[in-house]
C-alpha cells in the first residue's frame, strides 16, 4: 500500500507538471512513466518510475528549464544550463536530456531533446520520423501526446539496449506491451530507418530466455555474440562498487559500437564518451576543442584518483 501511494503521488506530480507545460504553450511528448504504465496496464501507477521523462523541442528547452526552476526544480551537483552557445552545443551533443531535481518532493524531471544521444540517423531524420509517428491518449481528462505503438515499442528496445538492459523492468515493459492494433509493416519500416535489426534480435533473445516468449516482432537479425553476453552479464550480475572503472570503459564502449552497424554512428559514440555535461557546466573554455582535451584529466581526477 505504501508503494502504491508513492506511485500515485508521482502520477499527481506528473499531471501537475504537464499542466504547467500546457499553460506555458510548451509542446511535449510523454516518454515512459505514467503514460506507458497506463497504456500497458490501464493504470498509470502500476509501473515504477524513477523520473518523469518529457520530450520537447530544442526551441522550448530554455523556457522549460525556467519553468521548472519556478516549480522548485534545480539541476543536480550545482550544475546550471550554460548561457554561451559553445557550451550549450556541447551539452546537447554529450547527452539526450538534462535532469532537474525537486529536493523537497524527492522527484526528478528529465527534459529530453532526443530519445538517445547517438543514433545512426541525423537529428532532422529523427524529428521527421517522430512527428509522423505521434498519437494522443486521454488520461485524467487531458489529452497527452505520445508515440504510436510501433515507434514506442522500438524506442523501448533501443533505450533498454543502450542501457545494457541493466533493469529487468525495461524487458518486462516489452514482454507486457499490448500488440493489439499493432502494424507490423510500419514497425518493420521503422526498424530499417533506425538500422535497429541487431537490437530486435537481441531483444527477442532475452524475451525467449527470461520469459520463454517467442515474440512476433519482425525485422531482427542474429546480433554479434558480444552484445548478448555483455548485456546478459549486466542483467544477471550484482552491482560491484569495487569493480575497475578502467576495465568497464572498454567493455561498454565495445558494446555500444556494436549495437548498430552504421559507420557514422560509431563516430558519434566516440564523441559521446569524449565529453560530459559535468565538465561543460563546471569549466568555461573559449572553444570546444579544449573540452575534449580536458576530458582525460577530468576523468582521472574524478573517477580514478577520487575512487
């Protein structure tokens, strides 16, 4: 009962935050969270969420940040959104969202400008695909913009794979996902557009292994064995705070580069690991290259010497 009340409290704050976005004419798309729970289970408070995830357009990012500040949310670790374009561009390139925390409520809101930082397609192509695959759901007397089933299910797979399936609930979302009125041809077109055939194959493997379910989802290929073994080790392994950071980095890097076969995507991964939001907000250099040169020193200082 206590857990149920906590989840209902999160849903209440989700409704309040999205109401404020509407009042300020900020368009948004709901990611995961209460609306995914409502779509799968018919109850917005069944699925546990650590954060409230909102996808917005870049033009609305600063207004949304300012709005969240008025609501008592701040960026963690004394971070702040930079005012100069050089650092803003690096913030956008190094991640897919910024987190804002309301310490009083113990609640985090993530403002996303894309679903994952690195994809094997251009930001413009992603936006075109997103816009053509949106629909609405009615909840709590309000209309919410969400991805259609085909796009959302693919997003859930890409999101889970990108995080090495470190939470079993992400696989359960896919296992429980309602496939009534599901357009397999549209899904297959999206898989080809995202070049996500390996991720479909990986997801199908884990669904069969952990839920003994033969998914009807099309478009998969047999993925490289490494992305199966690495993700399975993450799924089944225990958190080990004494594990070597230096040993983990090449494993994760290799895993991420193998998720998609696209050569351009692999260069994006290199850029993704070469910069962090913390460095961008803590340091103020005059050009972008300095941040990439600063990254090795920052990593050794924070993750090796400090540990």
